[in-house]
C-alpha cells in the first residue's frame, strides 16, 4: 500500500506542476511581476500557517542560526524566485512550449551539474543523452538566430537545477526550506512592490472577487505539490521518481500546444524530438544500470 500511495502522491504533484500554466492564464489582466509577488506573499502566509500547525515554526530560527545553511538558502531563495518570475513571464508572453522545454532538459542538466560540481560519475551510457540535449539547444540557436534562441528554456532549467543542487547540499526539509526562502524574499519583494507604479492592493479592485479568491489560493497551489512530492520521494526509488517527473513538462507541452495553440516551429519541434530521444535513452540506461547493480548485489 505504501508504494501505491507514494506513486499517487508523486503523480498528483507532477500533474499539478504540469497544469500550472492553465491557472496563471486566468489572470491575463495582471502583470507578471504582480502575479509573482502575489504567489510569493500567499505562499509565505500558507507555509507559515502550516509550520505553526505542525509546531515547527522554531525550525526557521534553527536554519537562521547556522551561517552555512542560512547562506545556502539565501542563494536558493534568489534562484527559486527568479525561476518563478521567469516562468510566470513565459506563460504571460505565450511561451509555455519553451518553458516546457526547460523542464524537459532538467534531468539531463542535473546529471551534468552533478558531474561538474559534485564530481559525481557520469556512466559512459549517459553521455549520448547529454550530448543530444546540448545538440538540440545548439541547433535551435544556429537555425533560428540569437533572437529565437531558447533563453527562457535554458535559464529555467539552469536556475532550477542549481536550486535543486543547493537544496540537496543544505539538508533542510522541503517545507521548512521553502518557508525560510519565502521569508528571505518577502521583504525585498514587498519593498519593490511598494515602489511600483501600481500598488499591490490595486489589483484587488481591478479583478472580480472570484479571481481574488483564486489568486489567494496560489500559496496553497504552490505548497500542495511540494508536500505531495516530498511524501512520494520518501516512498519511491529515485528512478521511478525521475521517470514520473516527465509528466510535468509533458503536461506543460500539451497545455501550450493543444490548449493555448502556441505555434511550434519546425526548429523547435526538431529540438523537442532530440530532447525526447535523449530522455528515452537516459531513462532506459538508468533502468538497465539499476537492474545490473541489483543483479550484482544478489549474485
């Protein structure tokens, strides 16, 4: 039963992340910066309430008192905030397909960064997958010029991979970590918001009441998949989790292409096909390698 509840939690988490573009498209009249600030504010409120409910609010003080952990989480807070802001911006300018490309690239960039920074070994069978992903990005750049280069995809995947790397090294729970990150970002965000031409409250008068309610749920919509993901991650092998992870960019791709009718240029389609081949290769290689290790253990 533990396995199936873990699978279900992970599938719901990745599906929620994958369908996020539909949620943000409900607010075409709201600027990306205002949407980001609201998401951060409501996430901050939701996370603090969860920590109070779980009697874990003291964990924020503990993080603050360890300089190394505190500094790492300040960097991760900047990375995840940049990622959120860019993601909301990408959706608002009709680049959901490019955002999905960024998250498709993520597993391969994670492996590459592990090799580059943590000196983790890349198995010979994994290199072709990484090479294909790099080739996909280079081809799209050469074919369509710098103005059409997928900067958003690359920046999204790099900020998210670096964020994951820091969170891996920081050894902090996902909820407490995110709560601390929102605490770090809430002050500069509110200060910048205050000096914007539009006040944070202006938006509440401009949109109907049901949209205000929907916007206030952005904190819950941000936190729920994280809680479910953490639950699934504890109960599932990393390989299974990685495989299920493709559900999120897959759904983003469907949202952009079929629901919001974004144009998929031949260059972008070519890049996607190369990235998908790379992911199939990477997944198959990981499964085979995992089986081989298990066989050797039981031999």
